[in-house]
C-alpha cells in the first residue's frame, strides 16, 4: 500500500474510532445526570439504578476515548509533521483550552464515579453536570480546530510563509460555529438513538422492564429532540459550505456544472468521466433554493474548480446521501415518538415503535461517520483549504502501511472488547443494577 | 511569557513522570510480585489510584499540546525521527489504559481477566521503557536530519545502549515511586513490612540501573558525567538527591507515608532537573550540532502569548479541583483512619 494512502487511512480509522467514544463520553453524562436528578427528587430507586449503570458506561467510554484522543495528539505529528509545523501555533488555541476542559472532565469524573456516599448528594450530582459540560466544551473546541482546516483564518500566507498569526482569530474562524453546532447535535442524536435502541431491545425481551423503560425514555427524548433540530443546523452548514467551499458542496451534490435553478440530486451513481449522475432523483431548483434562498440562484459546479483541486466526487456524494437519508429516517421516528407521547399513549406500549428504535440503534453513528467523511474527503486534496495540500503534509518516513495495519488491528480488537464489555453490562443489569431483581448482599 | 510556557512544559512532564509513573509502577510491581501476593498488591494499589487515575495521564496531553502549539519545530522533528519508539509508547498507552478499565469494569469476572491482566502489566512495563528511550534519544545526539537510509534516519536515531539503559532506569523509577506510594496505603502491619521490604529492594534496583545509565553513556561516548557533575548546581542537585535517598532508606520503617512520598517526589524531581538543566535551553540534540532550542525554536510571539494565557487560566480551574479531588479521596481517608 502507498504510504500516503496508508497515512490517510490510519488517520481516518483513528478519528472514526475516537469520534464514537468521544461522543458517547460527552453525551451520556447528560443522560446520567437527568436520571440522577430524578433519583434525588423522587427517591425512586430505579433512577439511582439507571444512573449507576450508565455511569459505568461513561467510565468505559471516557477511558477509551481518552487514550484514543492521546494517540491522536501524537498521530497529528507522526503522520502529518509538515502540517503541524505550520498549523500547530495557529490553530493550537482550541487545543490548549481543550486540554483544560478535558482535564476538568477527568477530575469531575473521578468525583462522580467514586463519590457515592462520600459527597453531599447535590454536589455529587453537580460533578456529573461538570463532566457533561466540560466534555461538550472539549468537543466544540476540537471541532473549532477542524473548522480552521476548512476555513483557515488568523494568519497571512505570504510566499509560502505563515505570518502575523492570531490564534484567537484562527479559533473563531468562519466555520467554527456551524460545524460545532452540527457536531454537538449529532453527538446527542447518535448517542440518544444508540442508547434508546439498546434499552428498547431489552424492553422487547421483557427483561427488567421498569428499569429499561425509564432509561429508554430519557435517552429517547434527548435523541429525538436533537434529531428534529439537526436539519436546521444542517441547513446552516450547507449554506456555509456553499459559500466557503463550493468544491465540497459540488462534490456532496455531485453537481458537475455551474447553473441557475440547480436541481437537488438525491441518490444516483456519479459518473465523473462523463460529468453526469445516473439513476438519481432530481428536484428542479431545490439546490439553488437551499443554498442561496432563491430558486434561480446560481450554484457553482465542479467545472469552476481546476481538475487537480477537485475532491473525490463519488465518496463524498455517497457519504452525504447516507448522512442525510439516515438523518431523515431518524426525524420520522422522532415525529412518531412525539405523537405517541402527546396523543397516542397506547403506541408507547406497542412493539412496533420499540422495534423501530431497535432498528435505528446504529443509524446515528453511521450518519455521524458519514458526515465526517463528507467534511474530510470533501476538503481533499487540501489539508488546509487552499493553502496546503494533504500530499505535501505527510511524513517522510517510509513504511507507514505497517503502522496502519498495526493500528487497525489494535482498534478492531478494542472495538470487539468494548462491545463484549457493553453486552455484559447490559446482560447483567438484573443482577448488578436493578434493585427490584438484584440479589441482596448479606 | 516564553518562560511561563517553559515552566508549564517542564512541570507537566515532571507531574506525568511522578503521577503517571507511580501508575505505571503499580503494574510493574504487580509483574514482579509472586502470584501469592498479587491480589493483595493490586487491591491496595487500586483503592488509592482509582479516583485520580484518569487525571494522572492528562499531564502527557498537556505537555504534548504545549510542544505542538509553542514549539512546532521540536514536536515535528521528534515525531519524524523518533516515530518508531513513539508508536511503541502509544501502543503501550492504548493497551494499558483500556486494560485497566476493562478489568475494573467488566461486569462478569471470568477468564477474560486472564486476558486483561497480562496486557495491563506488560504494557505498564513497555510504556515507561519507551518513554525513557524517547527522553534519552532527545539528548543522545543521534538524530540525523541528513541521514540517507532508513536505518540511520529512523532506527539508530533512538536505538543505542544509552537509550536502552535510560529506558530501564525509567522503569525502575516507576517501580520505586509505586512502592513508596503503596506503603502509605497498607491496612495492617504485615502488609506494611511486606511493602517496606519491597521498597528496599526497589531502591537497590534504582541505584543499579542509575549506574547502568552512566556505563552505557560512557560506552556511547555521551558526556553524561560532565553534563551532570561538571556544573555546581547540577552537583548540588545530585548530592541532595543522594542524601535524601539515604535518609529515606533508613526512615522507611519509621516515618509517616506523606514524608516518604515527598522524599521520593523530591528525588525524581532532582533527577529530571539534572537531566534537563545542563542543556537548557536546548531540548533536542542533533547529530550535526544544530540543536533544537526552546528559545530559538519557539513559535511566533503571539502564539506563545496566547498559549501562556490559556495555560494560566487553565491552571486556575484545574489545580484547585485536582487538589480537592486528592484531598477527598486521599487525605480525608487517612484522617478518618487516625480518628
């Protein structure tokens, strides 16, 4: 395997792995503190049981996310030294703040996990809130750093030199808000649906139904509300990308020719050689409307971008379709769930709604990974949009392919062990967490 | 502001060596404990380490972020030429961090524990070993930016007797920190004398490994002795560390655990100080003499300034919270036991 490709794949794998753990690690504390709040308010033991079970999940995901994050902070230099040499000081601000946020999260998690019976109950609860907020802040800061790669700011690029750098301006680049918003909501959607799906399955199996029903409701409400907000943030992102990175938008849409009244292309197989999309559904004018607010607005196509600066169309287009398709599916499930909550209480007891949630378990995370594929592949061939090419940033060390195989093997084994651990945690709910079925000590 | 950043960098490395090192030591001690006493060692250790475990490893992230934001040239040079030991260290960090959590949070305690435990103890050994190799390679002057072939550019940059000796020395330091730490955690007199015997043995091993480093340095023509003893301050530092080690050796039985821990921390601080002071401001020595310096190879002023402010603001949040965490789970417990 080509070293450059291996470096890209290793980075993609490491990020793809880390993102799942980081998202769960930053969103689950919110579920946990909601359950904890109900326990403190209502004194119903089932909420305490749910809180404790979820806090174990948080511990597992946080620790795995922390090590995979540590690895990433080294991999940036190991794989992309030329990039880091120039970008480090410019986009380092969010990373140094993220270090603080992450540290606070680790400290608060220490209080939370070991604090049962040792701390004032409300202070204990508050440390859980701190875990969630600092986790969310970490996520926003890291995404701000990624946004800088899409929308470089805070320096002057003169004759290949990076002058007059301003780390604050770099952090608040044009893309940071839309990306951070989209990603934060996505974390809630994917974690909410994944957690709700698991508990729905257990309810269907008839195991510890009260326990799982309480857990399901908290996760489902978070996930479904976030799912309905996501299209709004998606719209903000799309308009922003159309304006800042027309090549990326064109690749997402497989939009080859600049035109007015541009159609929204749904699905289809992009044919790059002949510059057309086969078997697609085309809704006339909708793309123009969505990106410019006017059905006759002009949308730039790939023909405005020199061939050597064009991102891969097929991967970006497919990934975008997967993300939007799954996002819409989750919005539908969310709407059904809201109807059930407000009007049709009997639906909540019926199996079909729970089955829908079970099917949707992985949807959020697949959409999330697809979304990152769009962001990253859509920016190619640039590592810093318009400034530095990815191929120029890669390490001179040969043999990266072996490193890629090694890390892939490690990440796959970790994924398997974490899945086993989760399976066991869930299977043991009746014995370890649910007070109504748990064997009493002494 | 550059000096603020350097102080933060040095302190993060020191705290990682001290706190992370004691954590690694826990696994190393477990490895060198007979099967019979293993579960005792483990239990005593993890009751103490559990709550602050995650925080101990954050110092490495802080140090690496300071490097790539403030000193990008140094970060990238090390990343390129020490790629292989860095990857080995990272694999150790992954294996260790996850195995620690897996063995504590697996809901079913079964044969999988036999998978997690060896991963945990061997990665506890490997990680500080490569950490030592990386530290030694930064001063052994074998990094060669003009190297034409793979071996001299990416392998002999770090593979020599000196760095291997420093790797072993780092492992012994971690074991030393852990045994001193554990003495204060013991529940009864039997355990206490068991771990005191262990601490004595570790002190011998540390001294032996330290001597090994000097022998290896001599063999590799690295003027280590001149660096450390050729300077008054360096000499004072080393003498202070040695005296405190002797004091500690005799007071193991008597003194309070907090005092022992402070002494151990002092010794390791002195070792790190002696190792870094003589080159300052150089931090990575290069074969052709064009060494990387913290003062020359710093980022642009504005990057250093914002980094410094970010660190200062960060420490306002982190340090009190961390102190309170340690207070609640360490000191308070001891106070309760006394009363």
